[in-house]
C-alpha cells in the first residue's frame, strides 16, 4: 500500500516520527547546553540532574550524549524509576539484573551495596560506570536519602562514577526540601532543558524534513511560526502537529502546508489557539 504523505512530498521516511537516529536530531540551543553539561559531567565524574517538561526531549538528549561516550571507556546502565511503593528498590534491582547480579530478597540496603560493588568491578576494568536513572520525579524524600549512598563515591578514589538523574520539573520542588540539602550539595550540575525558541521552530521543521529526504521547503515561514505558537515550542507537540499538517496537505494534493492545513490539524489535536497577529 502506497504512503500518501511520502508520495506527495517525495520523502524517504516520515520526518516527525519518534523513531529517528541520533544523527537526525536537531540540536536546538537548550539541547546543546544540556549536552555540554552532561559531557562535562562525564569527564569530571559526579552526579548531574536534568529536568524537563514532558515532550521537551530529555530522552533524545540522553541518546545523543550516550552515543558520543566512548564504548571503550564507559559502561552505561539505564533504568526507569517506576511509580511503585518502593521505587528505589525496583530501580536498583533493575540495574543489578542488567549486570547479571543475583538479587537480595527484599533488602534495599544490600541491593545498593551489591550495586556499588558491581560498579567497582566495572571501574577496575578501566571503564567509567555511568548509571542513568530516569523518571526520578517518582522518588520521595526517603528515596533520595537512600540513594545518597551512591553519591558518596568521591570518598573512594578507586571508583569514579557518573550518575545521571532525569526527571520532570516537580523533581526540583522535592529536592528543595531542607532534608535533602546533602543530596543537593552532591549534584555537580542541575540543568533545566527548555523547548524550542520561536526562532528555532522553522529550522527544526526544515532539519527534520531534510533528514526525511525533502528537496524543497514544505512549511512556509509564517505557518511554521504559528505552528510553534500552538505547540508552545514543545518538540513532541511540534512533531505531532507537523505530522497531521502533512497529512492534511497531502489529502488535498497540496505541495505546501498552508494555514488551512494547520487549522485542520489543530482541530484534531485540540491545542489551544494562540492569538494571531494582525495582518
């Protein structure tokens, strides 16, 4: 079965899919700043927190940075923090499973001790362990205090370690509690990943379209600008809206996405309509 969007616009693949290789990602300003901080943390070791609103691109940022870490120098282990009663235990046990380590029965302290020992084994092979915990906004105050033991690695010169915490903005509110001052002090960096600036939306669309094989512009500047206002610069929303715009245009045999296509797409996703400038 032929693909209407690909055939209409002469594309090799869909431009706004989440299934994009790292080289196809658009490094907008906040994305670049986040990558610099994570790469600096990797060189110096330590703990870094990256927070972002849903859909802003923290997973893409992580993929980009991890790809640039030398596989001969770093061993990367990534684990989601689940929204369960004991998220720390679940996350640590997930990491131990990745490492092929047996799990202590219902004992978070022993699991953390085994994890530190396993990380030491990685470091003794002249490789820097990189532990990535995603969705850390699910962690409570007690959970953060429990994880503090992993952040005491600097007392052991034999085990340099990079800890990367990824979470939503509510993570900052939780870490602001007085009880977590020691945890905050152990973070070498805390970066808030922002979305696309207004001036970056059109280049973002153009970059993704070129990655997909486009040979000509498809989103006029004014349409790209308005699309960005609807999506509020959020890359996930931009992708979703842009994809529907392409389908709306293709279904009418149009070679460009015009405002009528954009309005049709917005009506499908039900984004709040921004106030248009007077023409």
